[in-house]
C-alpha cells in the first residue's frame, strides 16, 4: 500500500497477511489488516485495493462485503474494473465457446464501474467501435456504469464513495435498475456470462423468496452460477420497499424505504452470472416466491 508521507513523498507500506497473497487466498485477515491500517492513520479517506490483472474479484468482494453488525471501520464501496478498449474484443473472443472463461469476464461481471480506457486508440480506427464495446460490456453486466478515459484520467467523484454495496440506499439501487438496459438476451447463449432481469408486479412472500434464492445461490438447484444480484422487492404485508443484494453465495434482503401511496409496486431483480436460464428464473420466481 502506498501512502503519502511527509511533504508529499510516497511511502510504501506492507501489511503482511497470515494467508499470503490477497488475490488468491484472501480471508478475513485482510479486513483485520485494513482495520489496523485505518486505526494507525490519522486520516484516511479511501483505500484502493489493486488486485493483479488476473484476479477474479469474487473472493475479495465476498470478504469485504461485511455485515453491518460487525461495525467495521472499513466498508466495501465499489468494484472498479479498467478495461483496455483496444484489447477487450480479443480477450473476450479468445475463450468464446469454450467452457472456461478468462478473468476479463469475471472482472466485468463483478464491476460496479467500468473505466473503458485507451479510447483514443479505438475511436480513431472506427467511429462505431466504442458503442459496440459498450454493448458487449452491458451484455455481460448491464448494471455497470461505463466511463470513457484516456490514460485512466477520470473524475474521482465518479469512482469513490459510490456506495454500491449499501443495501439501505434504495434510491441509488432503484435508479440503477431503472436504467438497466431492457435486455435482448435471446440472442445470447446460456453459457455466456450475462445479465438477466426479472420484472413482476405480484407481491412476494419474503420467506418463500429466501428459500427460492437460497436454492439458486446455495444449492445451485438450476445449475446456474450467479455472481452478482441486485433488486427491489414488493413484499406482502409490508409498506416498505425491500432491497436485495447478492455476491456469489452471500445475500441480503432489507427494508429500505416506504412505498409512496401512488407508487406502482414492482419486483425487479437483476442477475449477473454464467449459465443463467431466463425462463427458469422468471417462472420459478413467479411460482415459488410470489403470493
Ligand atoms: N494511447 C494510450 N496509451 C495508453 C493509455 N493508457 C495507457 N497507455 C499506454 O499503454 C502502455 C501499457 O499500459 P497499460 O495497458 O496500462 O499496462 P499496465 O499498466 O502495465 O497494465 P497492468 O499491469 O495490467 O496494470 C503504456 O505504454 C501506457 O503509457 C491510453 O489511454 N491511451
């Protein structure tokens, strides 16, 4: 970790983790190490963890997405992925059709914000190329916000303090789900890493919804690999809009605000993952979770 020391000099600081490399064997000792770091510093606004270019963000996200009750001083704010606009297509195409995925898919699927870098090298070659790349990225993860950049020069307010894992902040989540592209997933294959959206007006039964979700996330009942899931829920016998967030097997459903009187209540759940079966997801939700 590199911090600014006296007179702006950069001081390199290492925190040794009991479990070794943070990218591969990360455990909650990472959280302890970060908490120690926070305590030792007088003022620390943000911590940026840069994984290796080949890391799958899933273990980090799972470890850092902490239960509120732990009252930790560190909090996962968002996952930012830098995409090389010049090489993305090549990297995705390389494994298309095979059963394994390059890390590029995971890094896009888990991202809350995507910095599409080196756009200068692409836009001069072809005018529609950047839009095509955006479509490609949104097919994998329709919730990610894409920021164009040259040499990663971005407005820091666009990547810091985004509160992407804050389930209580319904407005942000709702806006995100609202914006989420109406997904023409029919042309994509189940085997692609992609986004699927469920919209349903019938109210849900909370207990039944938990069981439905646990069967998908924990028991892998339909053989789907869900990486990320976000949603808003209209719960029976409750005047509160509930929000849903999941990272791999971890999930959280919390009440977050009152539904307005005139508001049209709806359930909207977005799944990002591999082997997602749209019809099964939609039908099983209707059959098993709604009232
Ligand atoms: N034209 C252009 N060149 C860039 C841009 N960003 C980085 N480069 C150059 O691309 C080369 C490789 O840089 P990166 O792709 O960032 O490689 P890196 O930082 O080693 O990558 P990681 O190890 O994955 O962090 C360097 O010569 C950079 O100066 C950009 O936006 N436009």
